[in-house]
C-alpha cells in the first residue's frame, strides 16, 4: 500500500483527473485522490493524495490558495476565461494607478457569485453542463476572503496579479469583477496556482520529470507532512485504542480545534477534533499507523 502525497506541477491543457491517473499509474498506487482541482487551461500546483493520505483531503481543501493570474482587459468572454467566445470588446483607458486603485475594493471579505462555467451543481447537474446548453440559472453569492491581491505588472491590455485567497474563491469571477469595476470588462487569460496551504509549486515535480525518475516514490511526502500545520497531540496505546473504538478522550486544557494525533514514536494515528469541554474525538484515523512516521 502506497500512502502519502505528491506535489505535482500540472501543465496547461491537461485535466486534473488525467494528471492524477498518470501519477497513480507511475507510482503503482491503488487508491488516489486530490486536494483541489485545476481547470485544464490552468497550470501549477496539484496536491495528489495516495492511500491513507486520501482521508485528509477535507482539511487540505480548506487551506488557502495562491495564484498568479493574467487578466486581459477590454474583452469579456462567455466562460470568463480564454476558452470562451468573445462577447464584447471595449477600449482600455485604465492606467496602472487605476488598476491598483480598483484592486483595493476586492481585498478582504467579499461576496462573489460563482460562474456558470463551474462544477457547482443545480439539481445534481454541474453548472458547466447547463452553460454549454446556453442555460443560465440564479446563483447565490458566496462570502470568500481575498487575503492579498497585488498588481505585479501592467502592459495594457494585460494585468499580472498575485492572489492569495480562501477556499471557494473563483479567480475567473474575480477577474471579471475587476474588469467590470474598471469599466472595460476582462477575462482570465492565464492562471497558475503557486501555493496551497504550506505547499509551494517550487517543490513540485512535473509529469515529464516524474516519468523520467528511476524511483518516483522518492517524491512522495509522508502523512506527517500533510498534518504538520495542525497542533500535535501525542497519545499512548490505551488512549489510541479507546479512540479507535469510537470513545472520546477527556484531555484537560486542550484547546478546541483540529489536532494531529501521533504515537510516542512519531507514527501518525490520524486527525481529531478537540472540543471546548476538553473532549477529543476522532475525525480521520489511519488503518496502519505503525507505518506512518511523522516527518516535519
């Protein structure tokens, strides 16, 4: 059984699922998943999970993401990105100072309407399938947080941005909203994910490089790396047994929130949640903790 995570630098033109399946084949893994997809037109960091690591996808999906985005001002497209037909072309009178000033409106907590060309579902049908048929449905605005938004360069009509944001933020929608605020319209011309939580694209491997490696398993991160951002709690054998039997543990003074659980020898037990009353309950537990040493 192969357990761990792979940081992959996905190329443009390849779907996240195709990249996952190829990595799964190269690693000869039986069970695989991911901690957030990228559109085929986007490149950059994919956190791929194998074996027991798939149990921790949820908390990893909740992590902040960082992107490099290129906006093309003066053009609105049907999909909000470079793949869609151009709907409108306008002049781009905005200066770099104008763009920088508008970005201020989109920093912090904002309400964002998800795009029609997204994987969100309406009555079990992904919105993008409805959009391909020409349909448009009402979408409720979602509250997201843009933690940082920087203008890295501006050569009209292209604006280069760095965005760090909470989960659920649609960079296509952000680009369209920025274009609307500038009065010129815009679409997302290019997108690259550079970070996801503590992980960086600089530490990722490309599919081409992975194919050429004589021992691709050496690129696999152990489970402890996935949980390293969570406060750690060490359990003895008796406490671990009670937790695995579905019993909560009473640990006084334990702050509420998610906790990474380890044995004394550093083996990963799993992820638990501590409650305000000092009660620790299991959230996700590994099946064979003796294999999963903590590596920080």
